[in-house]
């Protein structure tokens, strides 16, 4: 069974009654609940726990890490970022949600500013599937309508996606590459844009399906880590 750790700052829910009403168990709690329903082995971790809840032991027991952050990116310790980065290179999967695009770990993996246009205007978003044969879109409708979402718009300063899964149109006219995959080292990464804290996005069944599929896609197929460094020859060299 795939082992998942859902990480969340868990700050908005403590500071805003509006957010707490939408996610009474925290954004991490809501995500964990539907991932558990799908049959995954799920635990949660938050910023204010010791080592941000991402100890060596926890990460060693994690196949896929789901990351949600927004207002406290700068409070994530560099040692933990490096620890997570190492695990991804070794093969752990990473699903980055919404404003996690500006997290230290995502920026380190992308090597760019990861910046974009944005606005909060209670506008409609329509996510179009552009990779209908991809495992992440399995069982997902041709498009997903969200009544209200925060607008993210191009240009999104990330490397060209290895696979573009979704593009989004917003009521105000902007578009965005809202679902993209990457590989770094032996790890797989899925970035998915919807999920502003003041909207009930993670209660939407189609969004839940995408995230669940994303976790399953990011899961490692094997924990056999390649051997690097000096290598003995497999055959005789020069007749010796």
C-alpha cells in the first residue's frame, strides 16, 4: 500500500474563522480524509511540529509527500528542505498544491522563480484536460468547473513541463498551465493549481480524483536506488 504524508502549514485555519469553517480539520485533514477513502495509507504533518513533522524516520516511511503552503514558506527550515530534496532524488514522489509553487522545496527542484500572475476576485475557473490518456486524468471529466477560485495566470516561471496535464481558463480572461509533471532524480513531481484556502475546492469530487490519481502516479515503482560513483568493469579491458 502506498504510504502518503500530507504536509500543511496549518496557519490559515488557526487565524481565520472563514477558513476554519471550510476546513475544520485543516486543509491537510481534508486531503488526508479523501486519500484514506481511496485506500491509501495516510498520515499528516504540519509546520509547527518538531522538524515540521518531517523527520528522517517519517520521510523514510513516505512514498509520496503532498505539500500545501502559503503564508509561511520562509519559516520552513533549510535543513528540512534539503532532507526532503534528497528523498525526492532517491525516489519519493511529491504532489505540490496551489500556492506551494512558491515553497522552498518546489523552487529548489525547479531552479526558477516559480512566479506568476494572481488575483482574488471570486471568479470561475475551468480546468481543461489536455492529456486525456494520462493516469492522472483517469476517470476525470473533460473539464472541471470551479465556481470560485483564486486566479493564477501566465507567465508561470517554471521549466517547460515534461507533461502538461491541465490548462485553466479564468472568468477574467487569464489562462494557466494548472497541472504539470516533472521528474527529478528518481522522483516524480505533480504540480496542481486549484486550492485557495477560502474556497471549498478540496471538497470537489473531481479535484479529489485528480489529487488521488496524482499521488498514485507519483508513487515509486521500485525502491532500488541506483549505485553511483566509481564502478568496477563488468568485462575485461584490453584483454586483461
